[in-house]
C-alpha cells in the first residue's frame, strides 16, 4: 500500500482478504504487516494487536453482509423479505470469510463492542420483517429466536454437508417458510 493510504479500515480490509483466502487461523500480525507493506510496529498505529484485528474483521464482515442484504431488500417486506434475506445471507457468506471462521470469530470476540453492535444491526434488520408478520406482538421475541435458530441451523447444515448452494437455499427456504407459518 502507498504510504499515507493506510488507515484502520484499510488494515482491516487487508486482514479480511487474508482471512477469506487463507482462513482465520492463518491471519497473523506479521503476515498482515507484510500484506500492507509496512513493518509490524507500524500497524500499532491502526490496530492494537491480533485480537483487535480479528474482532475488527468479524465486525466489518458482519457489517458488510448486513448492508448488502439490507440494500437488496429495500423494496420487500414480510415473509418475502425474510426468505430472500436468509437466502442472501447464505449465498453471500459463502463468498468471503468461511462460515466456520465467522462463527468462531463471533464466539471468540462476541464481547467486543463492534462485533456486538454489528450482530445487533443484523438481528434488527430481520426483526423488522418478523414484526410485520407476527400476529401477536407478545410473541415477537419468541418468533425472532425461532427464526434465527432455524436460519442458523440450516446454514450450519449447509456448511457441514456436501450440498450445492442451490440445494442449500432450497432446503433453507422450505424450512423457513414452514416455520414462518407459525408466526
């Protein structure tokens, strides 16, 4: 990178590319410095340590997923938006950091404010549509939990079985559509 163009965001974007290409476990402070074209000591201006890098990458990745999904759902509502949003999450999460690394990062850095904030934004996006189709608002929290547990369970199924993206999407949409009839 050119001198003067390095920022915290640029460092995190480089780290995200390394994690997407080589896996989260291969993301090291020294490797990141090499990728950024600086000495490791220079990275301390932008990130405190490797934990700061990894939590920043997870937060950035979830933010990007949320913004992408939200942008594509802007004219949709209710069940259509929920099913399409789940499909987008499944397909787009296959193009960056692996789902396993994302979940491991959320578990490891879930107490980080940026990660918590981005997860809350993702949940709020889906909660808005769940609220639209929930007949009894007293059940909104329970419906949200049921949706996310089914949604995440289907993504785990997809990532632990040898399924094509199309088959994974088909199974998830079918399961979520059945669950949404309960709302």
